[in-house]
């Protein structure tokens, strides 16, 4: 895509170089493709959900010379990618002011949480805001090579919620957003991950996809049927059990399809898979909460290539009860990480502060609730 000249939003006042732009981009779960084979001529189509589990957070400010810093080992591992994105933006816009990019938090790479897209868009939005450039998130994604298959990371950055896209356009443009639904405030997501595993990416992912047979048209139709008639309306108000059953059905089809690329299993991590099968059975038993309102069931599956898996649940009480039951049953393998996350009905947060003397994140970006890591 040939970039068009970016237009300035405003004229920056004298002393503007002292500003810091902060961006925090939340994690997203990729809940499944509608039709990865493109049986009607349009491949992919994605269902996704934004959650508060983890985030990428960075800041951008003026510097005497270009510099980078990271606040953790996970962030440090992503610095080279962040620097490449910054260099691309400078080349495409012709803006070469020396800047300091501080990467304060980063989503773990290749864990199924959308780390690559959220990092690219966070750098892009900070760069555009600092320079006063009117650049859409879709434009930033195209410039930085994101959203080539799925558009839910882009839509999640912009708006959050439960998201459905229609697959990428023939000219390579990011997939259009077809639906965005606010998730009920009570719902929770129990996240399970195995830090010893990594999801497929790059050449390994392409090689794995090349070995898989096309998803049949009948299977694609079943996925679309479940999404359109259960997942979306259930989330919009028809009820948790409807949405959860539809989501699990979607994941059952896709898990079976992609299993040959994952050692014959629907989960990248065998330990995660064992726990998710146990949770699926346990969640089918009605749970007790003080109001007696919880519905049985859970939306069970794996995000993208994993290793992060999820259980969508009707309440925090139900999530805590299931996790406690799993601990009591001794089915949580050593090393697995569990978090209870809240679906987010918002996208990334961008805050501009006037003085570079304050290196701490502004109050608007300080997370009031960060899911506890339990194991």
C-alpha cells in the first residue's frame, strides 16, 4: 500500500517537545476463524474479544538522540520490534525528530494475546499523537504490516468488546469490522497459559498451514451459524448459556481442524489441554452464587495458536469457584498460569502529559484492576 501524506492535526505550541504521549493497548483473544479456506472466495473472517488480562504500555518523548528503554525482561524482548516500527513510521512520514521510546509493559510474544499487532499499533498511535498526525488505526496497521489475516486486533485497539470481522480485502486492506457488541459487565474469562510453550508463528506457522487440508464448506457454515445465531445474540442479550455453547461449538470445529499442526491435539500445550477438558466437564454442573443466578456451562477453547486457553464464564464468583475446584482436585499442572480476566468494552488508552519531567504513568493509565496471577 502506498502511503498518502499524513495531515497535521494542529500546530504544536512552543515547548511541545516536553510532552510525553502514553499508550496502553489491552490483550485480545482470537476466538476463531469463520472460513480459513475461503470457500466463497473470501478467506478467514475472525471472532475476537478484548480482555484486561495483560497489556502493552509505552511512552514516547523528545530526546537529544534516539534512545530505547524497557522496564521488564518481557518488554526488553520486544524492543527491537518496537524500534523497527518507529523507524518505519519515520521513513514513511519524513518525521525524524530524535525520540525516546520507553516500553513499560509488553504482552508476551506468541502466546495468543495479540502481542504483535498491539505493539505495532501502540507505537504507531504514540508516534502519530506526538507529531500531531491524522492517521487512522487502519492506516497504521497497513503501514506496519499488521491485520493481514485478522482485523480483530485492529478493532480491539480502537473499540474493544466482542468483535467480528469479514476477512481481509482482495487488495490487502485490513478486514472490515462487521459487528461490535459490548460484553455484559458480569462475565469473566478464566485464562490458562503455559509459559514453557509458544504458539506457531512466522515460517513455522506458514508451513503448518500448508500441510492442513482446507476446512470444508460444511464446517465453515457450521462455524458461521454458531457465531451468528448463538455467540453474537447470546452476548447481546439472549443469555450467557447461549453464547457459551456457541463459542464452544466453534472451538470444537476449529480445534479438530488445526489439531494436526499441534501434535494431534486442539491445544498447543498438553497440560493446558488436560485442564481445559476438566474445566469443561466441571463447568457443566450448575454453580452456586449468593443470588443463585449463575448459569451452567462455559465457552471453552484456545486463543489463536495458544498456548493461552480460555473459559468464558457468567460471573467472577463462578470463575473463582471453578479455579478453586481445579486446585482442590489437583488438576493444575506445575508451571501453568491462571488469571481471571474481565472483558473490556473499550480499546487502547492514549494520554498526553505536558512535561517530560514526570516519567510515571499518568493516573488515567494506572490500571485499577489487574487480574491476579494465581499459579
